[in-house]
C-alpha cells in the first residue's frame, strides 16, 4: 500500500478565468499531471484551453459547472472529497474551489491518500457509450450494472463484465448518493 498525506508538493492548482479557460498552472503541473492522470497534459497543451476540454462526461461536467458558477456567484469557497482512481491505484482526493477577482476561480485538486490496486483496470469514458450497461459515477467512481451500484472490487468479484483484454467502456453519471453528499458539504442545491 502506498499512502501519502496532503502537502503542496502533491496539490494540482490551476486558475480559471471567467470563461472557464485555464490561465495559470502550478509550477509542478506537468510532472504531476503525468503521474496523476497518466496523460501527457503538458502545460502548453492546457494553458488557454477550456476546462471542459479536459473534464470528461456530461453529468460530471454539469456538476462541476454548477459548483464553479455557484462559487463565483456567492464568493464562497467550496470543497468536497471525491475519488480520482487511476487504472492501478485507488485515490482519495479533495477538490477546493476558491473564487477570486473578476470571475476567476482557483481549483485545487489534492491527493489525500493513495492505495495501489493489485489488478489494474482500464476504462474508456464515452459520452454516448455503445454498450451503456455500465455507468460510472464521476465523483465516487462506483459503477452501476443492471440497476445495482458496485465498488470496482465488488464488480470484479461478483460479475464478469470487466474484460482484461480491452478497456471497458463506461458511461458517465453522478450517483444520487454523491449528489446528496455534495449538496450537504457545499450547501449548494444541485
Ligand atoms: Zn457517486
């Protein structure tokens, strides 16, 4: 098990302008973005682009959009925990939204705790999945299959829907439990 506690070394900070374009990144962005997202999101590929080019999924995108707009409108800092798992790791994360001057919002993604997974599982996220039998919550990373919600470990144990040969296609959603949880911790009506 790999366990880390929060420090500025492992926070990803970025600043949005009023049009949700990424205008500033923390100095260690490129290194952390590669580690955290397993993607080569180099600074020059991100700066000036819309946040919505990078946040996958309609439901998750909609929820983040509502929270960012609410933070701007009220001038309130908003924070909530979420799961940002990678194929080989369980990641407990915290997102903080800090509103600023002229519609700017600072987003901070903090890794609270990380635990390696014995069996790496790869997903592809499709806005309109060809086989929408699996939905994944963008906030808790649980998966819905045949009307039931599973943790990934339970899904692997109890079903055969995960294929080790190919990435498993999932549709994006936000589960009712996360909507309620985010409403409670942020005070925002979603
Ligand atoms: Zn959820």
